[in-house]
């Protein structure tokens, strides 16, 4: 990897880190999260927002797991079965006048 790509990657990582750090510093006030049956939790807003984001990521990944497993099983089955020789595609006979010089050159 060349130096410019390495520098770009680390600059991007630093920008993301400092953006999230500034977000955390700007959202230090306490909020109350109210659950069912009168339960509640009070904590910093940044924890509530980042916790909600993490919970959304987890739900999204868990929603994709069945599809990943299905694709993995399909790929494993394709590797285990010997591949059949591909059949030549059937082509329709083409009339000789279809390839006159005027149509070949787009005139």
C-alpha cells in the first residue's frame, strides 16, 4: 500500500473518531428512558443514542443471518457437486441478407 492511501485511511479514521468524540461531548445531559410498567432509566444522552444505534445494528445483522446461512449452504453444495459441462447455446440460423454491408457498418 502506498503512503498516500495509508495517510488517507488514517485521516479518515481520525476524522470519524473526532466527530464521534465531539458528538459525545456535546450530548452529556441526562435523559430518562421510560420502559413499560413504570420502569425507567436515567443516563447520558450519548449512551442512549449510541446504544440505540448498536441495537439497530444487532437487529439488522440478526435479520440477515438466515439469508447468509442459506447462501453459504448453496455455495457449499455447488462446491461439492461436480460441475456439468456447459451446453453450447442454441443459435437460430441467421439469414445471409441480415449481414449485408449496409447493416454491418450502420449505414
